[in-house]
C-alpha cells in the first residue's frame, strides 16, 4: 500500500481468536488510511470483541457474532 492511499470503506474479519489482540494496533493505524466519513465494518464475537477505539456508529449481535460499524469523523 502506498502512503497516500485513503479508503472510504474497510471490512475487518480477523480470526475470532485473534480479534481482541488486534484492536489496539488497528485503532492506532487505521485513521491514517481512512477518509473523513469512512466506514469500518468489523466482525468478531461478543466474547473476543474487536473493540476499536474509533467512533461507533452501530452494532448488531447475530447469535455469537458481533457486527460493528465505525465511522471516521473529520478532525
């Protein structure tokens, strides 16, 4: 990936067992590649939640699966 690429939509579906451990690094690094208003859609379990520190727009639980939608707001 080139340093100047910016994305409007990102899907994250890491292996469920790894999701919780990836949250800190993703929360730190994703804002650099997102446009203002970009959406980040993540899938994890409620037990091993991918808890990003990006602004949460909506979340839904489907059985053991948690879908969360984050929206990158302008700074």
